[in-house]
C-alpha cells in the first residue's frame, strides 16, 4: 500500500483552505501582512469568529503571527497554501491588473 502521509498532509491543507472565511483571510494576507482588527473590519465579522479562523490557520501551519507592540500581525508562511490561493484567484488578479 502507498504511503498515505503526503496525501493526508495535502488533504488537511485543502480542508483548512476550504472554508470561505479562511480562504478570504489567506487571500487578503497574500496582499499584505495585517493585524486582527484590520481583518475584522475587512470581513465585517465578529472578533471571536475571526480569531477562531486565525487559530485554525495557525494550527495548520498556514499563517504565523508576529507581535508588533500590543498587536499581532499575521502573514502567510506556507508556500503551498500561497500557491493554491494565487492559482484560485489568478483570473481575478488579471482583471484587476487590466
């Protein structure tokens, strides 16, 4: 039987990205690193919801938070997640550039 670990890891990454809010957060973080308050204002969602989704993304190794004074700024650190989201929104990026 094939070694399933690589497939399990990729499936876990895809599951983490498969939620609309998490996908939106990762897509936004590709543009620039930002703090939770900025993410909340962009998504117009409660702080608890955004924090929960950020926690899931952190636990899957997709994003990392870096403390800047009293706030935490998030950025995408998983290169495969970065490539997947860029691929998903490739057409949108081309339209924006036109």
